[in-house]
C-alpha cells in the first residue's frame, strides 16, 4: 500500500511538473556578454524558442547593449554567415520586444536616437514584472 501511494505521489509530481513546463510560453533573454559568439548563440536559441511558439523578449545590458546601436556591424558567424544583430532583427520580426538596460545609455556616449528601429530603453518595473512572472523563463548570457 505504501508503494502505491508513493507511486501515485511521484506520478502526480511528474504530471504537475509537466503541466508547469507546458504553461511556460514566455522567455526573457538577458544578454550582457561582449563575446560575439555568446551574443550570437543567445540570438540563435531565442529564435529557436520563438519558432516553437514562445513569446521571447530580449534585454541587452552592458557591452551587449552595443547590438542595439545602428552603427554596430558585427562579424558574420559561421556556419550560417549571420551577425547577432541580424538574428536579433529576425526576433523582432517575429514579435520580440528588444530593449537596452536602463543604465546603458546614461553610461555611454549614445542617445536613444542611436538605437536601431524598434529598440527601446527598458523600464525596470516592467522588467521586474517579467522576471517575477511564473509563466516566463529567464535566460542569461
């Protein structure tokens, strides 16, 4: 009898975990690395999640904020010969909101006019809401 209750409890826990995983349909991808390959892989994975139906938003902080600048021209990454900013543009076309951290512009020589089309400055309360959303996963690169 104990084994039956233990088995039922384990099955219930697994089903709850599976149900929770199914409900996670939003992702916040935070990129702060200056590494071109890390930035590129973050965008590749974000695009893959978006292709599977996940609502993806991107927050660019520190040196990764440079991806948001109109003037940034990164080297192409193999094997697809695309840049992180091209991959980020594809995310935006798919509905992703891309923002720079609230500290990025005030701590650089850049202004909001230097940002690519559709990229905004993040509002900390809105990002905090996303981070606390139990139906959203957070990935940091």
